[in-house]
């Protein structure tokens, strides 16, 4: 009889295709976790949970289900309700191997002589720019946490250059006003510089248009500040759902660099794609700038409206360009700013990178969940950027907490 491999929740979420790669088992504990994630405040996580659930349903005849309620015995001090512990106990009781891309679970499994398959890690997943590590009060977790501080040169999580490491306390969940889980207490964060993990380096900036200091609102925004303030990285990407602060933080940083004389101007180069399922307005009136301003309103929102934007254009601090007008240009001492990057193909991204001249930078942001045409889903410019991960000139962060307003967060409840 072929060996059975248990698939953990994380692996199913990231690569549900792994279910049919081997003779696999799904625990009821894992199914319950998927059901919980389907209503998560995190839209990306909820989407992945729904996708995984559909995949299980479509392939239920190809996997084995184990509905036993396992009691953890391998460690008398272990949390009986922690799903990872139940997974490990199921493997020990039945001789299962395990398929996981959770490094902490992998370490624990290997310590218990459970066979671990890493084939899931060979299936390409979307690069987020950050590795989230969830620590419990269990002895093995605390030893790992201590080792992180004692040996920063040990790249135990296979981080690539400019990737961030965030550590959370899984025993200290946080909740919103309605009592729904919205995260975990923060422990610490680092960045891998290619040799060792180091602390983030950033400072607040002063926004002339806001009339006040701009500083990170949450812990994940700190890494965006760190990235934007790193002069050695020339391609900077920030992704995440609506309301996480992508344009707010990036536009204020760009204007700050221009006001300090470190950059000459911001070149707005959004691909002017109409919203999916919304009819076009036809030919817009006015000259080229007036036509393009209609697609630059996210920029206008942060510089005092349309009049403020026109003033900066007249001063030569902002230039609005149609994506097709950039071919052949050699842009120097400027920030090429691309928003709604999900509506770009890999050829568009290649074109944009090729425009970066001396002392210039390319800044991109977007949200894969808001892609407006099928062509950009099939041929994603965001996914094309994954080939740059680990390059010293490239940095990426992914934000996940909506800060726009309490009302904006209600959008999470609407099914796509």
C-alpha cells in the first residue's frame, strides 16, 4: 500500500493542487480551519480558503478524509487545541507523512521523525515580500525565537535579499469591535540584507500637503516606509487590498523626495483601464492632460484635489503620461509611479523597467483581487515581478490591514 501524506492547512491554502500529487489525507481539523478562514477579515486569505474548499469538493474522490478527533500525547505540555499539534499526533498514530510549506511545522515534524515532503515549495506561489512567523508559548517555539536573536546570520527560513520577517504571538489573538479575530499581537520584525536579518530603518516624513508628519499607522506599514526610504533599491513594489495605504504612503514619500531635491519629478504612468463591467464614457473632452487627469484622481486626492495636481504639473514636479507614450524614453532623476499595477501585462512591466535611467526609480502598487480584464489575469504583470525576488535592486511588501475607514472595511463582507 502506498504511503499516505497528510496535507496541512497552509499547504492547501497556497497550493491546493498538492492534494492530487500524492496519496493524501485531509483531517477534519484542517477542514474546520478552512471554514473559519472563509469568513476572515483578510480578503486574500478568505479567497484562498474558498478556492481550496472548492478544490477539495471537486477532488473528494481522490483523497482520504480522517475525521478522528486526535488528542495530543507526544508532548504533555502541548496545547491540545492547536491544530498543528493534532496534525503531528495524527501522523504519529497512523504513520502518515506530511506535506507542508510551514517551516515551523516542518521542524517539529522532523524532530518527531515524521517524513516531510517539500514538493509544495516547488509549486510557484505569489511572492509577498514578507514571511509571517507565528510563535506559541511551546518550548520548541520559544527556543526558535531565542535562536533568531542569538544567530541573525542563520537564514533558517530561506529568506531572499530585501525580504521581511514578521513575528507574531499566536497565543495572543486580537479582535475587532464585533469580536471577530483580526490578527495577533506583534513580537518583532526584521529584514534580510542578504547576509543576516537586521532591524527595519525608517523615520516619519513631513507632508506639506497634509500639513503634518506622516508615520506608519500599523506594523506592516513600517516595512513600506523602510522600503521607500532605501535608496539602494530602485524597483519598489507594494501590493495589498483597497484601503491599506498604498497610494497615501507612496505618494507622500515621492513628494517628500522631490521637495528635498533628491528627485526631480514624479511621472504618473497608470494604464488607463476602465473598471470591469462599467461602460466607457466615450471620448473625454479637453487636451491630453485633461483627459489623463481623469485617470490620476488617486494622485489628486493626496495633493489638494485637481487644482493642486495642476499646480504641481505646471511646476514640473509631476508629469502625467499615457503608458504607450513611454516607449523609447530614458527617464533620469525621477520616480516612475505606476498604480493599479494589476492591470498591466508582463510586457508592460518590462517596458516600464526599461525606462529607468540614472538616479531614477520605478514604484509600483496594485491589488490582484481588483484586476479588471481577463488578459491581465492570464498575463499578470504583478506575477511577472516574482522573477526579481532576491535581486538587490528589487524590494516588495504586501499590506493586509484596511486603514481607510470602518465603513470601507465592510467591503470585505461582499462576495466577489
